C-alpha cells in the first residue's frame, strides 16, 4: 500500500516534466450567427505587428529568457524559438488569453511541431481545423503559417471560452473536439500550471 502511494505521488510530481504525447483532436463545426462570424472574422483580419506588451522592458526580457530555456530542447533554433514565443505572447494577450495557457495548448496539441497534421486534418501548432478558414478567414489563409495558425487558434479558444462563460475545462474540451471528456483539458491544465507556470508578470 505504502509503495503504491509513493509511486502515485512520484508520478504526480514528475508529470509536468514528462514527454508529452500529442492529444490533437478536431474542433467540431457549429453554425455561427452572422454577428458572431463577423466578429471572429474581424479578429482574424486585424494583423498588427508583433509586439510584447509588458509594463517594463525587463519583464519582457525575463519572460522570453525563461520560456526560451524551457522550449530549447524542442526547438533548438534560437531565432525560430524567439519568433514563436513573441508571436504566442502577442496573439494570446491580444485575444485575452494567458500566454502560459496557449503554450500548454500547443504542447499538448502538436508538441510544438509547425507542420503537425492530425488524423482529422487539424493543422499546425494549435491544430486548427481547415473549415475555420472558410468560416471566418480568407481562402488564401495558410494554417501552417506561424502567425496565421496562432491567430486562428487564439481567436477560436477565446470564442469557446466566451461560449462557456470562462469555464476552461469545457472550453478546452470544445477546442479539442472532446467536450465532456477529461483527458485533454486535464492534460492542458497540467501543462499550463506545471511545465509552463510562470510567477513573473506576463503583461
């Protein structure tokens, strides 16, 4: 009994450090009211330059330094790593999301693989389903493009959070196409509060 309990405790402590098996699913198409489609389309179309919005420059440098170190094993190319992190921070805060949450979503969805494709056809870092391009985007939108993928992913997750009135468990289930099942939202929240937890200011 004691040995079994110790094993469970050890697993819980190490879980945030273990390699992640991608749990990519597929957002489910749901008809959108014209006003909602218009709002989401406007959010997708607004393409401002990437900028980190921190109260102090040193806060931005600290966040980038810490996140870059955590991501180094998955993305050895420092230039690519910093470009990705800056874009994640920009798109997440723009959509009113915690950048650490988005990092958790990307790790679980794609394992930070830019060209990941799920069995259902979801694409890129945030595993966005192609139907969203037709629904709220433009025919030329490329879901393997860094900014485009993050923009769609963050806007869609924000949309689901609004539908679920801030309930992360249900919003994440919708995002993954597994609403009502615990595995995906639990995994993302474990990454969010574990591997990607950050004590300093994120804005």
